[in-house]
């Protein structure tokens, strides 16, 4: 039960941090469009980082 509670707190923290960044960068007027842009930015960052991990290194 403690693991589930910790996981929910972590998810809540990530969501609130994302909302804070969107509000700080784009303001409350453009929150919907800003959240779409920021989500696309985070998604592209994650994809680039996972591509680096998946690329096999050349053997000598």
C-alpha cells in the first residue's frame, strides 16, 4: 500500500511540475496551446534519449 501511495505522490508531483512550467512559460491565457507545445517538447526529448540508448555501439 505504501508503494502505491508513493507512486501516486510521484505522479502528482510530475503533473503539477509540468503545469507549473507551462504556466511559467506561456501564462494562463495560452495554457492549452502551451501544454501541447511543452508535451511535444518533452516527448521529443524522451524519444531522442531512448534512441541513444538503443543504438548498438560498433565493435572493434
